[in-house]
């Protein structure tokens, strides 16, 4: 997508298919891992795969995210997973691209936090369940570190993990599942690196289920303060999953105006991306699960 056509919806990446990163899948070929933190070089070629249901090319953020990789600069990726085969599969996959570079690997949450400070990746691909410090706590520490602008993409085994809400509250920019199509996992990294939010199919439903089932984990409902009535309308539609184009159509405004409202909401609500705007909309009671 070009900067003119991408309208900023929370991207939903294609469905789970056999041959993903689960042990025994197609990506499990190669070595069985490298020492934590060992840098890995990239190479090869790859185009941006279709990532959001039929629109190709790498998306461009509408929100102005600091730390976004410069045009033509490879996205620096840190892999954090306690399964060597998963790390190996991702490393081999990214080595065949020109725009993604694996700069380190971690087998624990603590190692991921340390390496994020040391190598300053653009994106951490983070497993939720790791020994010691889990991926949620590691994500919280990385995304709140003022010295970095690193973003986190959670990589999870969907049918086992039920901590989506907590992970997004911790600052994750999205979720991918290990048995997704491999090209979709690459697309997910690119989407997050571009400053946008990404949720794999089905994870949105789990997010809302967590929100309903775990009210004690939510921040107490807060009044809608500090935003205009129009921004409130826009936030409500963002919470319902509307794209900027859809928001513009519903409110009879231009897409550029919709983008401006979303950008102001990022600033006023201290949101890193649209996922956090969605959470804010639910916490403010603007959208009901």
C-alpha cells in the first residue's frame, strides 16, 4: 500500500494454515538455534506479501511513530522464543528477505529485555510463554523503556494462550499465531515496524472475551475527558474496528480529516497504536463487547 491508499485499520493477517512455525511445520528446517544474543545477517530477496485480505505492499503508518525504520533501511528484528526451532525457522525465513534483519535471539524474557536495550531492534517478535520472566512482563519493560522505540509483536500458540488483553495492555502492538502462513508472519513484522497495529484472526474475539471475563484486570472506567465530541465519535468507530476510510464515510468527513483525528487521539490518550485506542474505547465505555 502506498501512503495515500493505506487507511490505518487494525490489520488482520490471514488465517492459520498448516506448515507455520509450530514444531514439525515447514519453517522448522535448519539448525536448532543459536546462542542467545548472537547476531544474524540477512540476505536474499522478497516482496511484501499480501497481509490484510487482498491488499499488497508494505503498509504505511498514519500516526507518526518515533523509531520507525527509515525508508530503504532493513527492519531490525529481535527473536524471543524459548523454542530453538521457532527461532531457527524465523531466522531462516527472514534471511531470504532484503527488508528484515535478525539482530539477535533470546530464549527468555529477561534476555529479551537485555538485548532490546543492547541492540535496539525495531521489532521484537515475542513468545508469551517463556521460562522465568514471561513475554508479557518482558513486553511491558521493553515498551516502557524511554531509551528505546522498540515495538513488540506477540507470537503465540493461539489455542493455548488466554492472556491477549494483558499482553496488549503491556504495550504489544499486535498478535500473530505460530501456525499462520509464513508470509503472513513476515507481513505482521512489517506492519508493526511501520507503526501500525496487527491482530491475527480470532484474536480480536479472544481480546473481547478476556475483557468481559476479567473485569478486575481492567482499569476502572474513566470519563471521556480531554477529547472533542468529534474525536469521541472517531474513537468509538476505531473501537469498532473501522478503518480511516470507513470512519470518513460514516461521519461524512474526508479520509485526511479522519487521519488527523486519529493522530490527535494517539497524542491525547498516550496510545502507541490503534490497538491501544481500541482498548481505550472499551475502557471508556464507548464500545460494548
